[in-house]
C-alpha cells in the first residue's frame, strides 16, 4: 500500500530530539575499510545494461548498501542525456518501532537527490515463523506492485558481493544443484518485470565507504546482529570458514564456475527441446522424446523442468524432479511405459517413447481423462 510520496515528508519530524535520535542511529560502527571511489566509467558500467528501461524503482531501506545504490544511480542519471526515470521506494514492514521514521528519513535523502520517494507498507497480521523469509517476499511483492502501478519495468536492489557469497554458502549447505550454486542473477524476470542487481561485484565495505566519503548517513539494521535469524548465523559461520580458505572470494569463484556450467547445461537442454517435433498448447504437451534417451540425466531433468513450468506455471522442487528424472530416464532407455504426477501436472511416457504431459484438473478429452485415471493408480511424486 502506498502511504506517501511527498519528498518533503521528513520536515514534519525535524524537531531537535527526534532528529538527534535519527542521526545517532545512523552512525556507522567501525568496519573494514572499503573503496570509496567509483569513477564515471565504473558507474556507466554498473547501470549501462539497464539504460533502455522505461523506469527503475530503487529499493532503498536506508542501509549503507541501498543508500549507496541510490547515490550511484542518481549520479549515473545526471550524466546521461536521456536516462530512464528513477524512483525510490522504501518498504516499511512494521516489524520495528523505528521503521516508519527511517522510511521518512530515506524520503528526505531521496529529495536531496531530486528523486521521488514512496513508502510502501506491509499490512496485515505478521507471521509467527520464517519472518525474514516472508518479509523478503512481501518486500518484493510491494516493490513490483508499485513499479507496475507507476509504469516502471525494472526494480533494482542493492545486493552486493557479501550477500552473494552468503547466498552461495546457504545453498551449498542445503545441497542445492548447479543452478543454485550460481547465486543470485544480475538480471532476472519476475511478474513480467525485471529484477536488477548491479552491485553484485562490490563488497558492502565499498558501499559504506562511498556513503562516508560523501558524508551521507545511513542506518544499521539491528536484526543483522540477532542470532535468531539464519543470515546472522550464516555470517558467523562464514567467518569461521574464511579462516579455512572458504571466504568470500572462494565462494564467489565457486558461483562463477557454477554459473558457467549452468549456462552450458541450459544451452544444451534448450537445443534438445528445440529439436523435438512437439505439440504444445496451454495445459498440454506431447512429443516423441527418443532423442533424450542418450542425453545425460541432467539434460532430461532440465527438459522436464522447463515443460512442467510451461504447463503448470510453477517450478517443482529439485528432489521431486530428481526422482521423476531417474524413473523416466530408466523407462525411456528401456522402452517401457511410466506415469507420474509432479508440480501440478500429470505425465505419461508410452512404450513408443511418446511423452504426454497435461495440467492436472484440465478437461482435455478422453486422452487426458485416461491419463489421470492411470496417474491416480500411480505413486505421486511430490
């Protein structure tokens, strides 16, 4: 929900006591030194890939990374003849008593850069569990809803190299696949819009140093030090692993190598899919997949994942996909039938290696009904 988009909203709370409190809370504790200089060419390289955007919403919470993003984006726009419109948005989750005041202060900082600002509030009853995960999803939902409302086609966040390393470590500990080890993408599609992360190559210390070099205050989120949250525990673990050689640089190197392998595998899976004489329509797929019999298991897995996503609109869990791929791969090579359900779709591989996939619940004639009848007798893979 849009609460306010007036850049002068902070003037109403500029009494001495509250202003002093905000300045005090915005002070930066001692931290590792970072690189404060970003040259004009550095800034163009950061934002150049999104120069053709219709509009960019900058997600700015008030922390050093997001405030640095705002400073850099504003400087980039000033140096362009026709930059895309920039908007600043702060999500007030309502989880801390200071959150509203911090959003108001971000509005004041944005006004100093001649950027419009909006505060977006997470309404409703807050969850009792997985609070950070759900707050993060709420933040994305609000930012993308706001972007769509004002006609912007990009949302830009300040995820940095430290975030990327923590993401890779978190996924590594949970046994993710190659795609997960790639970390966060620099640019990805979400709800028909683009999520952009231009700062993934820069450490948080660099971004804090930039703010400090410009005498720009920022806030430190106290939840970053709360051990109840997974990200805090991950940072502590990261410090221990760094002593053994698995620090940020090593994790980022792992991410780059995984991304390279992921791109190669995705390219091969795409080529195989393109080579099939498939019948595709909303809610259904049919093709002779004999060509997949000699492909590695990973290619079959990606093929199935892509087709299931097109049919049901969701991405099945990796464990379910792996179990499905193992069964269907064995059946495909042996030339025997196999049926299963996964991710809201029903699949049947016939002995002639023709694969039929339909969305569960779709009414698509006798073929679909008989497939669903067979599936009901099969073990569900969910």
